[in-house]
C-alpha cells in the first residue's frame, strides 16, 4: 500500500468504527428492552398490550420513517443526517430513562425510533459509499451486519444485568456515553460523503404511509383486549386500508415519491423486501413472547432470561459476519442462501412448539440456534444483492426500502403474536380459574387483570393462591404461544419459495 494512502485508509476505518458504534446503540435498544418488559409492567402498571406498544412504538416509527430517512440522507448529505440522528437518539434515550408513566415512555420511544431510523438507513448507505470495490464493500457490510448482530447478542444479557442491578431505566442511560463519544469522534474526523442528489421530500406520502402502518398496528394490538369485531378495531383496519390505497395512488402520481414504485420492477428488490418481512415477523414475535414466558411463567430473572437468549443472539451475530461474505462468493447463489435462511427460521419456530410450562433450556436452545442462523442467512445475502442491484445514487432509498419491510415485519410480528397468545389466555381463563377457592369479586377482578395482560397475579392474593393462579395461566399462555409460533413459521416458510417465485433463478 502507498504510504500516501495509509492516512486515508485509517480515517476511513475510524469513520466506519464510529458509524457502527452508533448503529450498535440502535440495534441494542431493539433487544435490550425485551428482558426489562416485566419490570416496566410492574413499575408502570401496564398490561401486555402496553408492553406491545413499548416494543412496537420504537419499531413502528423505525419502519415509518426509514424511507424518508433514506431520502434525507441522499438530499442533505448522509454524514450530516447521520449525526443529527445520533444526537437525537442520545437525547431521547435520556427521555426514556426519565419516564415515570407509560405515556411518557411511549412518546420517548416513538421519538427514539424515528431518530434510530435515520441512523440505520444512512449508516448502511455510508458504508456502501465509503468503499468503491465490491470486495471491500462486502467486507464493510459484513462489519456493519456483524455489529448489528453483536448488539442483538449483547442486548438480552446486558439488559438483564442492568435491570437486576440498577432497574429498567439503566438500559436507556447506557446509550448516553456511547452516543456522546460517537458524536465527538465523527465531528473531529474529516467530513463524511456529501449529498448525492437534489430532490424534495414526499411529506404527503410519509403521512399516509405512517397512518396506514400505525392504524394496522393499533388494530392488531387492540384486538387482544377488545376482540376482532370491536368497532374501533374494525375502524382501524378500515383506516389502514384506505390510507394504504391513498399512499399507493399518491406515490404513483407523485413526481418525487418517497417510495419509488418503479423499484419493484427490479425482481431483486422484491425478493429482498419479501424475505426481510417474512423472517423478521417470526423473530420479533418469538422474542416478545419468550420473554413473557420465561419471566412471568417460568419465574426466571432478567439476567437468567438474557443468558438463555444467547443461543439466539450469538448465532445471529456469528451468522451475520459469515453470510454476506458467502453471498459475495456465491454470486447469484445468494437467493439459495436466503431461501435456506427462511427455511431454518421456519423450522426454528416450529421447534419452539415443544415448549411447556417449566421446560428446561435443553428443550429449546437448539431451536433458538436454528432461528438465529435462519435470520442471518436470510438477511445478509438479501442485503448484499439489493445494494448491488440499484444505481449508486439510489442506495439510500434502497436501504430504506429494505429496512422498512424488515421493521414492518417486526411490528406486525409483535402485534399479532402478542394478540393471538393473549386472546387464548383471555378465552380460557374463566374455565381455568373455576376450581380455585376465590370469592366471585376477586375472581372477576383477577380475570379482568390477567385478561388485559397482567400475567402475574397481584401480591394481594395469598402466596398459595398466587402460585395456583400462575399454574393455571401458564398452560394457557403456552398454548397461545404455540398458535403464534405456528403462524410465524408458516409466514417464514413462504420465504423458501420467494427465490423461485420472484427471481425464477434467471438472470435479472
């Protein structure tokens, strides 16, 4: 290497490190919050639907603003926009930690997700534009994906330790030093790549898209307590449908749309978006339900729960480092790798059907390994293929499209999986409690509380009755989880057919 190029290479490497450090925060907050959910439930007195919103509020705004975030990076400069996202994410993390009510926490999580979407999209586009050769890009994307995987791996264990040692706000305070160090370092380094195109933002499309996804998510979550035929649930679904139709109509006629529908003439784009949606639906839904099961039913601590998630998260981290490189070497064989990933994801979810109340770790660790490998092998090759199939100046939008479908899959996975499981608990609860020596008013209050998602009985009950109620609720939740896992597996397994249906394994 010429000595004159060494400082450039070193600065580029440092820039990659601190961009990925910011990325680490965003992915960390996707998984670290899971093990804190039972503590948040007890501290802020919310049911399962409230916990669904704690998770989904973050991922929802993530999904809704990814497309605009990609355009912002393309228009205003990816480095500048990334720094704004990084600063906003750091501030809103502090707001989450200071929240004393569920309403304040949800507002902070919504804002945190919006800034996180900016960081995710622009970081991937930055990594792609920093390197000119396909080989260097593949390595850089491997680092980018590996850091995301490492954050997923670290989140559950680190979150468990923090929750037990310092309570749930500590999982958000952790972001402050990481964010400040990254901001200072990136400001001191030479400027990041400039804007690549001059276009207007599609604010109408943004509002319609956010409205459609938010209304659908609200309807799915609210159905867990109101039922599928409740007026506001049906109104939410109808509103989502109307907003979606208007969004497509507007994007078709808009001169500079947020989501260029012409992208979907490219079969690789359709393939990547479909695979990301299908597998992340199952992943996010499984993580949400398993956290409730391990802590509320099996009685594990937050740290013990985090340790058990290592089989999943470490596998995702390792697979995320390997899969992009295999995809680069495989050429058009990337589609087969993604199909294998979808297959492993579906099989992993089906393997979780073996869970029962009190199941030991030996019952399900290998299912989590299959799930982790599936996610990594579905995601990495699809990302490499997508970024290589679009023009250089549209990389930001392409990254946003891919991430949007991934996050929407996660949003709907948590919303529908939680609702299916909780509905099963609510429907079977009166019969399950019928044999217990509970006065009618106490039984009615208990049915209302547990049916709304407070799976752990109140401390007002004597300890023997608390244990008896938990023993009746546990099997109901496990049966409801089985329904959710089956649905998730079927959705993931559709991804096995995606390369054959969409790509036809012919030259694009």
